[in-house]
């Protein structure tokens, strides 16, 4: 799931508490540095790694990592789609979860 989205431009403040459920998120250009938190609600001990891709910003999927958040700074205006997926114990890959947002001009 994509959890909270926080503005990290200057004074940190919450944009949304649940990115997976949020719609029509607009971010002012002056506040276009954000932190996206994500997690896999998997309760048994496992090696969980994440991979993300920000359409409109990245060229391809990131490397696999155990980090469960990603910062993006000084995003240009436009529409973005943040996708994240997880892998459990090097084998099972989850479906993508998507969070869409717009940075205003």
C-alpha cells in the first residue's frame, strides 16, 4: 500500500494519509518536494524489497531495495504516476500499487 505523502519542501506537512486511496491530489509548484511512504502488509517474517517507478520523472523502475519511502525534490509541473511493487523472499512479486498526482504550474 502507498501510505502517507508528505511535503518536504520546507515545513513538513501531510498531503494525504493514504496515497492508495487518494484522488485528484494537486501540489503547488512552490511545494514540489515530496516523500512517499509505502509498505507491504505482510506479517510473517520475510525479506521484503520494493521497487518504484515515477512516470513523468523516471526512465525505468528503480533497483530493488528494502527502503520503504522515497523522496522526490523540485518536481517540474505536470502529471505523475507513482508505482510501487514488492518482492517477498526473492520470489513473489506483488501487483503494482499506483498513486497519481499533479504538480501545478
